[in-house]
C-alpha cells in the first residue's frame, strides 16, 4: 500500500473499493473506516517518505501515534543497511507507531533544524516533541528496544 502525506494527514486507499481517504494525524489512534464502503482502514505499516517540510512538521506535531523518523541519505552505506530493518519495524508497529524517512540531501533544512550530525539517525517524536534519538545502524530488534525504552505506546 502506497501512502502519501500532506499537512492535514495521511492519504490511504481503501483496500476494498480503492477510494482515497485522508486519515487526520490527530485521529490515527482510532479505527478509521472508508466513508464510501465502510471497510476498515489500516494505519500504514511501511515507512512514509517525507516530501515536504510542512507535511513533516504537521506529522510530528499532530500525530496521535509516536513517530519514528529515520534521517538518511542515498549515498550512505549504513543507511542502506538499516533501511530493511526500519521497514520491518514499521510493519510490526503498524497502528502503534508511524515510521517516516527524511532524505537529508533533499531536506537539508530539516537536517539542520534537528541537528543531524551523522546518519543514519533515528529520532522519536511524541506529542510534537523529540523524545529520544539513536545514531547508527541497528537491527530491527535494537530499534524495537529503542522504541520500548522511550515510549509506552510503541512496539
């Protein structure tokens, strides 16, 4: 399932009828339904690619779920190593945590704002505030442990 996001929420397709639906960030902890067919809509279980700074700011400030952000770059070897581990955590944590990816080459202002000094860097946000950060490549089990230690709601 490909999910996009903007300043108002996540846009997901209904698995039954294909209708595109917006899931407001503030209500991601609820069980949304498609208004067209009534089917349940799932919170994404894959990393969300950040395309705009405005969408990123809305996501981390408004999300009812904790947001784990992977700051990375395409040229970074350890970033390539951690990518499937981050994806596994996103799949296992669907509905409990959102996982987003920020390409520091495309969004250098975000990298500067959040003082990204090295990549890969995982930053956990909850309630619009940074809760914790972890530098370096970790296996999925290490990322899950990082989440457990820093929030009661995540994986």
